[in-house]
C-alpha cells in the first residue's frame, strides 16, 4: 500500500524504540554502526518534554474486550471551544474510513480538573467549551480489526494505526506530540518509528503528520536486527519485530531471507533512503486473528498475515518486499497530490499506476534476484498478472490514470449498491504491466527500468521533491535521451490505455507467452450451484465473452445448455469442454423471473501463461539467456 508523504522538513526524527527501559548513549558518529542504545539516546535528546502541546496517555484496562482508554491533553488552547475529531482517512489508504464509529464515552476536564461539557457537533468530532486554556479529553476506543489501517486490541497485543486510535485538534498540526503507552501485559514491548522520549514507555513526534504516520505494536514480539551498508557506505540499522506463534528458528530463517531480499532493493536504487536516526523497522503480526495486509510508512512498515511463517512457507516475504520498495517509491518519491496528506477526506492521485504498480512489479523481482523465488514461480506470477490485465476488458473503460483516480471507491471502501465489475482493473497489476512493458522496451535500447528508477531517485527522491506525471515523463526522456519515445510511451500507455504486444518483448528473454487453452471453446461463463439446486451464473460475464452477447448476467439460472437440462455445475463445465472455438450452442435461462433463449458462439480463451522457452520446447539462444539473466538474476 501507499503511505503518507510530507515535505522533508517535517521529518525531524524517527526510528524504532523498543522500550524495555532506556539505555543512555551518545548519538552514533557518522559511519558508526547504529545500536539500539544509541538510537534511543539520540531520540531522547530531542524530546520536547512538558513543552509538547499535545500529550496522549494510552492504557488497556479491558484489553480482552478490545478496548483502550485514551486521554488526550491539549495545552495553550485559544479562547473559545476546542474541536477534537477523528480522522476519516489514513496514510496509504485512498478511501474514506470512519474511525469515529469506534470512539465512545467521551468526557473532558480543564487544567484544574473541573468537568467540561462535551458537545458532539457532527458524526466525526466533538466540541469542548469553557476551558481554562487546557483541555483533557478521555475516551474509550474499540478496536478488533488488525491490518494496516485499523486497530486491534486483545490480551495478546495492541496493534495500533494512529488515525484509527487518536483524536486530534485542528490548529495543532505543527505542534510536537508526546505519547505514553501503558502495556496490558508486563511482557509487552513497543515497536514504533516514533522517537523515544524520557520516561517509561514514552515517545514523541515532531508534528501531527509524523505522529499519524507511525503505527505502533505492543506485544511480546521477537526481534531481529542487523546493520545494512549501502553502496554509498552509509550504514543503517534494520529491525524486524515479529509477533507470531512460530519458533525462534522460523524467525531466523525468515530474517535471513529478509536480509538477502532487501540487499537487492539497495542494489536497485544504488543507496538506502536516509532513515531518520538511521533505523528502519518491519513491524509484523502473523496471527490467526489478524487480517492480511501491508502498509508502508516513512521509516517503517506494518505487515499482517493470518498464517504462521512455516504454514505460509515464508510467503510473507512477498508483502515485505513490496512494502520495502515503498521506502523509496511513495515515501520519498511521492506524488504531489499526496502532499500534505489530508486526514478529513479521500486523498486521490492519478499516479498510483506508478506509485503502487511499479512497486508491485519490483516486489517479486527483488525476491527473484535474491534467489528466494525460482524463475518458474516468478514467471507464473508475472504471467498471471499479465493475463489479468491484457485479457480482461476493463482497459476499454479507462487507462492507468483513470484507474488510479478510482482508488477512493475500491481501496477497502464499502458500498451496499452493486457496481459494474467489468469497468475497473486495479492500478496494482495494471501499473506492474506498464513497468514490465517499459523495462523490456528500455532493455531493447541497452537501458533498464532500474536505471530509470535510479534517475528518479537522484532527481526527485534524494533530495526529496514531489512529482507530477509530467516529471515522470520528463525523467524518461532524460534517461533515454529521447523525449519523443517518452512522450509516445506516456501518450499511449499512461494517458491512454494502450499496451504493447508483449510476446516479442518477452521473446528477448527466451520466454514464451501462450494461450492456456487453445483447444476448447470459451463461453466466459462462471457457474455455481444454486441455494435450492440448479445452476447459477456466478459472476458477471466480461463484455467480450460469448455469454455476455447472449444476455447472461450474474444470478441468472441456466435451464438448458446445448439440449441438456442444467442441474449440476460440473456437468455444465464438462459439456462446454467438449466444444471448440467457433461452435454454436443454444442456451435457455431464467433472468429475474423471465425465461430467455439465446445462442452462444464460443470463442478462444483469452487467458495466457508465461513459460521458459526451453520448457515449451523452444530453443533459447545464448543471447536470450544473457538477456534473461541480466533481467531476472542468476
């Protein structure tokens, strides 16, 4: 997912604090290997202390009932009522999320402890009047959805995403913030990119934007940490905090994989981002009660999966790799529309095809180059993504910029009305296939997409400058020294929905793009068993499918097909498998109480798969093999 982006000046401090007591140490010298003690000491040195205009205190007296108690203190409040409110959006999410629904028992007092009247002025906030310049608001938070957006609280952990947890006051966005967590269990430690503050289990943030971008995990997690040195000679600390039910040996295996994979990320961009206080943190929950997700942040990412590491065969590395690409792409190479992030509304940008899509392309590629994924597994994944984009008709309804701007309607957004399932293709796979097309075309020119990403990094990422689509096109012209090529590519595949013929591009690497089923006729018909028996159309047919032309729609009951009474989905599938492309078959069906009849002319299945030429019986030349190795690694 995509995280919040802010101007570089806003990011004053960060890193991980593991609060089992505060070690005292000096800030590490330039080039020194950072340690946990030196990180904590450096963070504490900038602690605003009692000068913090906003302070939070969080406890979990009823953790088993998924509740937290939060007290927020606002100082130097101007005369007049103070408005406090919950966010309606979250860093990395593009849809509206109504976090206020989980806040209740709101009360307030002033600096002298006198009770104040709290008025709920609208669904999202409250108003507090009659104060003496200090307002202390206390409320109960319910949280039982553990992912990259919401909060989950129970007796095993507190998994907190800040917009879902903390109310805030407009006008205090530039003020420093302090927070103290009171763990439910003495075994709980705290993992966060928030700087450590003086005092037990205390942290601070330079401002509201940084605070809201800093997810925090309280649990008895396991920790692995190691220094990483990039090509520029900069050494920074990487930490892996994992709350899971697996063994220490499992985590050791996983950590070794993580090291190898993120080394490829550093090689891709040529250097690591400048993490605040030299620390980057992976916060992971791999638990049955969690919801699968991943969400990147400035100096950390939070990753969730219901499976254990061993059960998933360490497949969590896929999400981790994706989110770590975001450490460069989105967190520092960031769309201008996301700056600053607005917590009161959806935050759209037309560039998610690049921000998320190119990240989607590089996530598995880094795993492949690290040797943690076989070529065949990589090609199976890449081919599936390619088929989902090329074969589906959604591109007829808009290009990648259009799909990016639809994010507020689809990014974990919920609606009760039905939407047309055929008009949208996610900017994740769509952008990934644009990245593939550009990578292969650049390699024809003796260049690579890696070079393009490094150029973007050195011109827009370090130092940081938010980009527009025009900046991305200009950079491509600079890398290729051919602005005409860049314009043609953007006009055809970014501003419009055109994509190249992938088969000859992939053939450069000795890869074969072939139909998955050329012999059998395709109706584009998904059938399932009805609740009361019979055969039901399970999904809306694509507009390019014979079933669509015949008028069939999701929820219709198929009565007869090619003369056979339809009573069993398996029999319907078996019947269709006996036909070839071009065959015409009769169908009778019931649609909302009306019986209809039509004839379907079966087509060729549009789905494709991607395989190595040698596996498909096609000779691969040394030049093709060299191309493949340069692209996918040894």
